[in-house]
C-alpha cells in the first residue's frame, strides 16, 4: 500500500490518470470532431454541468452499494477480527 510520502507511486498514478485523460480526449476528437476548443463557453459550461451530474449520480449508486456492504460487514461483528 502506498503512503503519502511515496512520491514514485503518486507520480505513476498521475501519469496513468493523464494517459487515460489523453485517450478520452483523442476518442472524443475522433467521435465528435476536434471542435471542443472552439465551442462557445456557455455550451462547455452546460456540458461540464451534465458531466458533474453524471459523476454525482454514479457516486450515489456507489455510496448506496458501500452502505449496504458496510451493513453486511457490521453483521459479522467481531467474527472478522478473530485470529487463530
């Protein structure tokens, strides 16, 4: 597990994120044309708002699933902490 001082791991994670971002930008340019940089700002604001709404929706779904998982783990009680 990486800690907060593991700069090499953080750099690798950041590089992976940037590569994924680059791939998404390139896929978007292929699918929709390379016009995003010239679209009116109000269209980009609307697009960003829609994307944030999507992120919030997916986050809610994940939160609900984690809440259910936490409940199941709680039902195990101390059984998961026993050794031997």
